[in-house]
């Protein structure tokens, strides 16, 4: 294992510990934040599917796609469209 890989694992571990400590410290705020992202993602995907039916574009609404669209917003929706059109098609 190279030095760069070890540094990456250590930094990733520190980020994971930091995020877990925030969740343990304020679990209500974390759940509310995830819930808001999920709700906005579902609404965004619904509107995208509603508009996309005219060009035969359908992105399935599931927790992974909804959270991606919710956390990333419009760039997340664009990424899902690119994945649907160029990678999965």
C-alpha cells in the first residue's frame, strides 16, 4: 500500500469519525436534514419525470436517487439524467 493510499484512508477515517460525532451529538438535526433532502429529492424527481414524459425520460424514484437529487439539487438531477441517458441506455 502506497503512502498516498494510507493518507487517503486516514483522512477518510477522520471525516467518518467527525460525521458520526455530529450525528451522535445532534441526532434530531441530522434526521431532519436527511428528511428535508429526501422530500426535496422526491419532489424534484417527480417534476422531472412529469416533464420528461414528453421525451421518454424516466428516472425511478427510490431512496438513493431521491437523496442524491435532494443533497445535490439541480446538479444531482443533471447527473441522474446523464447516467440514465448515456450509461444505462
